C-alpha cells in the first residue's frame, strides 16, 4: 500500500509521533493495570 503519510513533510514529525505513542503507551498500561486489579 503506497499511501502518503501525513507527517512525512513535517520537520518535527518524529517528535509528535513519539509523544503521541508515549501517551498511548501510558494509557494502555493504565487500562491493562486497571483490568488486572479489578479482578
């Protein structure tokens, strides 16, 4: 699939992607921890 990514032209794109993935990682870890402690 040759789909042009929206952040390829941006200079700070990798910083934005790293920040977004970092917050997604925190949210997923909190959600999984909540599911584990709920039982």
